[in-house]
C-alpha cells in the first residue's frame, strides 16, 4: 500500500522553518564556547536539505535546536509560524509530537519490543486505534513484513535502520530529521536507506533535514547547508 493512501494522521504541514540570528554557546573551564553563531535560514515545506560540515562544526547541535530538543542561547526558531523558543519543554514536546519525526545513526530501537511494536509505539502514545494496521503497512513498505515479530538484536544493522525509518514515518510527520542515517551501514545497505528516505519523503511531502558525511546522500537533496566552525559557510 502506498503511503499516500494511508489514513492522514495529522493535517498540519509546516509552511516554513525559519531561524533568526540563532546562536548556541556553553560555558567551559576555559570560558564560553560558541557552538553556533548567527544562523539565519529558511526551509520551505517539502524541501530536502543536507547539512554538511566537518566534525565539530555544529551540525547535530543545529538540528537539535530546530527540533526543539535543545534551547538556543540567542535568536529564535519559527516552525509553521510558531516561535518554539518561546515555549517551555512541555510546549516543545507537543510540537515534536505533532509535527516531527527522527531517524538516528544509532537506530535507538527499544530492545524489549519487536519490530512491529517499535513502529506501533508512537501511534499508541497518541492512542491511535489503527496502530497495528498502520505499523504493518510501513514495515511492508520498507521490506520487513517478514520480520514483524523479530527483536532488534535479531535484525541486521540495515534492517534495524529500516525499522527506525518506518517508525519515523508512521505518523506522517511534517518534518523529518535524520542524523547520519547511513553512518553505521555498509555502502550497499546505505544506498537502500537513501532510496527509502527520499521515496517516503516524496510520497508524503515531508520536509527532510539530514546531517550527513555521505556524499551520495548529500547529492540527492534539494539544497546543501554548509557549516564551518558554527557559522553558515
């Protein structure tokens, strides 16, 4: 079943992501360390963006801020017209729950749950009565219908990442953040994950923001944002 035929879980679509003079710094024993400085960007709905840069350039910090997982030291972040920097943690969590999905390099599947249960979890947290049906649709979509009842430790790295993709897309998020989604995979498996990411992105018009060192992944995007020592290059 194609994702566009699935039940619409949310009618909210992000019109734009905008940052204004966004900065992040922390205090260290040697003084204040500036991780990000004066980041100004606009991302349109449905775009696919690759954030690239050397290790330590601030890539992961930037997507953590954009997703409301961290708070900036200065500036603002506007998601769909709402300034999330003005929200408390509960408010940011509500935004994440309604609009955002995540795919991590380390998969972050719950080891005590099967593949099916891992994908069902975000729907069950929203008390969606079709959680099992929709989770099966997504696992079939990523080629893992035969692995529904397998635990994460029984799956290969590529299979675990496909479960993580299914879990991220099952709520049809308006925006998906992927932090080095192919970083722990061999080149062949990584290519499969790249194809799945962009197929699912196009089918549901999800805004896709990737942090990556993978040149093959970066070249598939609409736009590249390059960070150099915490600033836009």
